[in-house]
């Protein structure tokens, strides 16, 4: 007796370049601006800390106290910049997720993977260029 075989619907798989999608969001520029400002300000403070560190044991008590204050300042300013950036990143990630879902569903894809993660992990060795939805998703990012 032959057992019946259930037919399964083929799963459509697609890939997106997540880094390109994140960069395609209108808020990406404001995040980069904040990051540049943070790097400039925090970099200057970090140079002062490193200059004191370079003196090692020969640093005076006043310099060590200045270093402690600089470390507190850099930590507080870094936290402030994080508070400015984090909501913008969350907004961008949600917009990208929504756009990926919209394009995937409207085109019948049941699985969408990050192209770079799939390639680096060895999970995917080859994928036809037609499976790349990056451009279509980028058009839907708002």
C-alpha cells in the first residue's frame, strides 16, 4: 500500500541588505549628525584623559582628580547622546521592519533574511539576484 504524500507549498525566500535599508530612512542623517557631534566632543575629552594616563605614576594629584572629573563628564555626555539617538534608531528599525513585512507579504515571500548575516554565517552560499528585495523595500520606508 502506498501512503499519500502531502503536497507542501513552496516557500519563497528573499534577502535584504539591512544596512542599506537603515541608511535609506530619512532620520539616518540626523543620527549621523548627532554621532559626528558626539565623536568630536567626546574625542576631545578622551584626548585629555589619555594625556593624563600617559603620565602614569608621575601624574599629579590634581591631574588625577581632573581625570576622574573628565571620566564622569564623558560618561554623562555619552549617556546624553545615547538618549538622543536611541529613539531615532528605534523609529528607523520599526519603519524598516514594517516596510520589509509589507513588501514580503505583497509579493508572497514567507521568509526574508538579512543578506550579510546569511552570507557571513554560511547559511546561504548562493542566492539569485531576483531574491534581493532591498530596492523594493527602500521605496516603502517612511
